[in-house]
C-alpha cells in the first residue's frame, strides 16, 4: 500500500504543464501583449489573467477526460462519432499546421535578427534565421526524443522567464498601479480599438490547438489514472501561472515604450526603444528572453503537432475489431510522426516571404476556430453521467460555456460575419 511518504516531490510533477506554457507563449503572444500594453497601458493586465484562466479550464478538462477514459481527445471523437470525425479534423489540421509553422518560423526569424543583426535587410534576416530555426528544431526533435526535448525546453523556459521578468521589473510602475490593472477592469478599454486589443490579448494567451499536446506528454510521463489528476492540476496551474506572468511582463514592457514598428523590424525597434529606460544590458536581456520564448514555442510545436497527425493516421487505419478501442501509442520514430515533422518544418517556409504581421493574424484566426469545437466536446464528453466524479461540476460547466461564448465571438469577429 502506497503511503504519503511515497508521493513524488512536487517539482517532478511540473513537467508537461511547463512544456505547454513554453509552447503556448510564442511570437504572437509576445507581439500582442506588447502592442496591447503600448496602446492601453497596465490597465489591461486583468485580461492576461482571464486568458490564462480560460485556457486552464479547457486543458484541465482535456486532462480529466484522458485520465478517466485512457483516450486522447481525438480518440474520444472517433470512438463516439465514428471515423468521419478524423476526416473532418484532418483538413483543419493541415491548414493550421501551415500557418502555425509559418508563424513560428517568422517569429524565430524576427527575434534572431533583432539579437544578431548580421543582415542589412530585416526581411532577409527573418527568412534566413527562420529557416535555420526550423531545421535545428527538426534535428533536436528527431535525434533526442521526448527527454532531450524536455531538457532543452527547460533551459529555454528559464532564459525566457528570467530575462523578461527582469526587464519588466526594471520598468514596472508602482504597486498600486499594477494592482489596479490586475483586478479592476477599465471599461474605457472596452470601447473602439481598445476592445480589439483586449479580445486579442485574452484569446492569444497560452496557445490554441497546442493544448491537445498535453495529453500526449501525459502519456510520455506515464500519467494514466485518475489518481494523477491532482498532479495534473498542480502542473497545469504552475504552467498557466507562468504563462500569465510572461503576458503581464510583456504588457508592462509595452506600456513603457511607444511602439510604431511592425513586421520584421518589430523586435529591433522595441529593443532599441528599451535602450534609454533600461540600458544596453536590459536591452540584451530582453532580446535573450524573446529568443528563448519564440524558439521554445517553435520546438514545442515541432514536437507536438506530429503527435496529432500520427494519432489521426492510426485511428483512420484501424478497422472495426478487437483493437478498435485500444489506446493509440504514438511512436515518435515512426514514419507518420517523422514524415509529418518534416512537412511541418519545410512546407510552411513559404510563409517566411509573407508579412510577419499577416502570418501571425491568420494563425490567430485559424486557432480561434478550434476552441469552440473542443469546448463543445468537453461539455458533452465530460458530463458527470459519463465520467462520474471526474465529470464536469456546475462551476466547470459555467466556465466552459464562457470559453465557448468568448471564442465563438472571436471566430465570428475575425471572420467578419
């Protein structure tokens, strides 16, 4: 019988949640939070907390589903809706893969050009560094597997948060102003252009489709039973707390500088604007954190997206029979996984020749389309009649309905319907 002394140390539970945080915090989050801070100041800090909370609700629901049933979200769709669910999901996956790949490469290219301005033309730097980042990500994911990926991500997370938090601390206003921005929404922010920035900030915090990666990383960590739920909640709580902290810091940084740039020169101009308030050391600290943020996001996407395709491939390949409901164990050395990894790393390079701002915008739109879909699934699949004690409680249902309403609004608004 296991006693309380057999419980694992707390730090060992903080794995997949931190990986998810690092993956969800990318170039889009960095740019959106900075622009929002520049336009609205620290009065918008509360929106970061709301965004992180909404993503926590969804990811915690996905974890409860998987621990209760042993199935990933995609497996649950197929087993309850039939194989047609895969054929409906795959076209969306292909579309999102292209734009998320382009967005990650562009963000890495922009950040590395700002940190290492060896090219006179910012667009050239974005393309060259974007291609190099993509190929380096392929090598790390292919050669090292999950464990090397986890170790590299921990280093990136450390650099990202330490440097960005330090920069924000140097620029932070007094504590009373921060407190008001965190807990007292300013209704003036919800008018005109301010509404757009507020919505973008809430929706952009913590990623979109990438929340599905968490289930595969749980399997890598061998968390497979309802007894692991407490650890998952602690893990996700820590991950989304770090996500919120990063977003808050970027809003603070943005609130202290006047940003006029966009596209490939955004981080260059932002870093130069930081020279006066924080000096050369602060500028390079910020750039180191920005590079850590965008590369960790790219690496998480490169490691996680092929899981989705390989899972779909196996589910589509299976026929009705004894193994039809057996969990799919994705082999990261299999050709569906590695083949899709290569496609992800190469085909979206086309997007490097497009505007950084436009790529990030389209990526945000395609991601926003996903959340209403997954939220409806959680409302249906996680009903207490199905999962018992692990099912949705009334407060969870209210929170999921709020997520559904908000992201449906984003999808409709961004599509101009």
